[in-house]
C-alpha cells in the first residue's frame, strides 16, 4: 500500500512538473525524473526572424505562404506565422494591410482593429468569422463556422503576420495555447535606419 501511494505521489509530481516548460530544480537534480520529464512546450528556432515556444500538441512546422504553419490534430486549428519583407510579392504597406484586415469576415463582425503588445512591439489585431458551406448540401443548409485572429506587426524591413484559425466551438479552448505562444514570441531586432 505504501509503495502504491509513493508511486501516486511521484506521478502527481511529474504531472505538475510537466505543466512547466522548464523543469523545477528537483527534477533537474534527479536522474530518473530527468528521464521521465516531458516539457509542455517545444522551442521553435528554425526561422532567422522569429523564435517561440509552442505547446507540444501542435504539429509542424510546414512551409505555407512563405511562413511556418502549425496544426493542432483533432481540433482543425492552425497557427501560421510569417515575415513578409518589403518588395516581396505578398507585401502590402502597413496602412493598406490594416485596411484589408478591417474588411475581413462577415457583417456580424465588428471590423475594428485593436492594439496589442507582442514581443515589446505594438501590433494590430482583428478577429473575424468565416463560413464554409458544404457543396453537398443546398446553400446555407450546412456550414462550418470558424474564427480567425489576424495580427500584424510593422518592422523597418517588412511586416510580421500571425494567424490563428479554429472552429468557433473550440476557439476559446485553443486560445490559451495561442496566448502562451504570443508571450514566448521573440522577434529579430529591427535593423537601424540611417
């Protein structure tokens, strides 16, 4: 009985430690716990313009529209981040991009940009609704409703774009992973303009 309670206590400690992206000191010092420790987040360091940590349940990266795409299996959610340099085919001036962002979505959306701080920079953010109709049914009979949150940050060399897309009914459950991602996001230092 004592062995079982000790095993349960060890399991509880491991579960609590796994909730941290960096293991507690006692886990680092104990060889067995160090072997069993699985961090909650995974660092993503493969792009020269940004790095971040993302919950390990997200799979990727995949190259998509010049950026990195991560998918959350079973939730039909995607997270995309990209840096679009000035002069590239997909580049829009920040003012034109902000206007584009406010036109996205449906008539029920607010079409209002909000200012947020991401990686010590001011960013513009908009959330909008998307309807995808099933071609097997009459128009409007069956629709998949999803939310998209689009964030844009200016840089002297271009713009950073971040997009979270998820089904409406799961968006609030997925959003904490996105907030964690935004808190860990580190952008390359902007070059000095002379």
